[in-house]
């Protein structure tokens, strides 16, 4: 019996897609495509048992399995492998429990980030991780990449909010890791290991998360600077004032111009860079009042009171993902550097773009030093000159090597996926990589779970 026949028999034909349109749509996420492959089939799981049956069938036939959420990833973590089965978890989208007294929620992996937040808000709570794709991305996908977002500076990344997981292993067995409590140190932290593993160690089918209090007060500050370096310096100045904003987002002139073009605003005429800061909680007003003079002293033109426009700008930034999709001629990066080197790195990016004659725009979760520079070259009649692609590649390589030289990392929140494997060896040397390969072999001895990704 073929694997398609076995899956159809076990799950029913309604859950198996074989048509070319569906296979094509599920073959890639939003990352640049290095090696385009169509899966054999797309399985749309609805239950844990569906996932187990799919994993067991793939294990029995030695067929690669790529788990997928909403496909909003930008590192190729959900790109199809040759002859693989793509396992979609989108239909597993129930909030199983939301406990306002314990401040926890248990969800299936296909729950949309924004939907969990809407449900939590009824109880005065929120799920803190908020990637720019929060209106589309799933909690399972967020767990797979250890996603971050705008609130990371104060509330941390996905791993900081995950308490427990239900995971289907490579042999189809189901395990539970973690605990319902906020604290717990029994045994090795397998929950933390699975978070960020990009579906290479097991398929997450249940997630218990910690919720935070929905802020009673929020103050937003928009600070326009004459250049990107000055705005980056403003981030450090706020840190020296020992105030902890919930959000610190940095947007350069290219990003402001793009927002003007899309939304009809006039941001670029007001400055060459924008630092957006949001304070929250009962001390939000006092924190905002302490921050404003610090920014003014650094040369910024600052909104001096609570500003509806500033809050709208945060919403624009939060919803900015999707203006364009990365491909072979436009690549958005995800590096992070120590905050003390933010100014140096910001200045170096502009130099790189000029040296390699490529275009650049930068947004950054500046509160934790996580930058998203996008380099690109223009296409003429849908083609790009070969030398332009060489220059683009050189700019990307330099942006990575400099980030590492400054003590940073090649990915702050998007994951390695397929696209960043080329640079992983620069950051992680042997024997660390060998230990990771041995962990992979322990959990997935046949190598069927998302092969060629993450490590």
C-alpha cells in the first residue's frame, strides 16, 4: 500500500489534498525559495489522532514530514522537502481551556495569536508574544520558531510564556512536557528544547501558556530624529534612564517612505528616522514623562502628550508584515546585537548598502537589539542582472558576519529554517553542532521530521 493510500484509509479523503493548486500553495512559506519542491500530499489534521496516524505512516514508509501552521515564517522552516508530506495543523484551532484564576490557557497549535489575545482580553489578560504576523500566525508556528514581537523588550519571547507542551514524537507516540505552574524545575527542560526546534524533534499538538495582565494604561511616544544613528542612540539613552518600556521600535527613512507610499502619510517629511516607544501598566504615564525629556535631549522632535497618532503608528508597525514578501532579490534579515552595539551596527548597515550598491530599509525591535534590515535590488522587466545578485549576496553576508563580530546572532526570532543554514556554522562551532545533531538523532533517528532545517 502506498503512503497516500494508507493516509487516505486512516484519515479519510476529505483530509488529504492532492491537487496541484493546494500542493503549490503549501510548498513554501514566506521565505526566499532555494530549492522548490512539491509535497506528495497535504494532510489537514483535525485531531491529535490524525497527527499520530500521519507520523506513523511517514515513519513506516520512510517519508519526510513537514509540519506547518499558517505559513507566515520567513526562514523557510515550512518549505516542503523532496517527496514529503506536508502536515497542516490549521484546523486544530480550539482554545481548550482559559483559566483566569491561574492566568493560563491551553490551546491547539492552529489557534491564531490574535484570537487567543481576544479571548484572554475578556478576562483582563493577554498573551504577551506578538509577532508582526499576529493576526495570521498560529501559536504552534510561534512555538516552532520561538517567535518574538514588539513586546519582547518587557515580556520576553515565546519560550518565556510556554509552560507545557503535548508533542507527537517521530514514532507517533504522544508525550506531555512541562507543568501547569509558573515555576517548575523537575528534570531537564524538554519544553524549552521543543520551543524553537522548528518541527525537527516532534510535532507540537497542544500548548499551555502563561498569560499576563492586560495593561490598564498605555502611553505612546513618537520621536523623530534627523538620522538613524541618533535614533539608535535614543534607545540607549532610555536604557540609561532605567525605564523599561513595553515597546521600542525603530524605523529608518526607507521604512518611513514606504509607510507614506502605502498609507498616504507624511512621516518622511518629519524626520529621517522614527523611534516609537510605548509604556504600559499603572506607571505608564510616569514612565512616559521620564522618557520624553531624554529623547529631546538627544535631538528628537517628540510628541509631548498622549498621542492618538503615535498609537496609530504602532499599529502600522505591528501590521507591517506582508507589505512585501521576501524572495531571491529582496531579503529581510533578522539579526540581533547587544544593545550597546546598536548604534555601531545601524551605521554599518547604511555603509554596507552604499558599498554594495543595494537598497536598504530597517525596522528594529530596538529594546532588545533585534534588527530587521531588508536589502534588495530592483528588477527590470522582471529580471535582475547577475552582478546585482552578487552584490545583494555580499551585503547579506557582511551584515551577518558583522553582527556576529559585535557579539550578536544570525537570528533573533525568525529561526534558521532552510534559508539561514548557510550561516549557522559561523555562529555555532563544533562540538556544539555535533551535540545538536545527536539530539536530533535521539528524537528522530530516521530523520523524517522536517529534514534539512534548523541545524
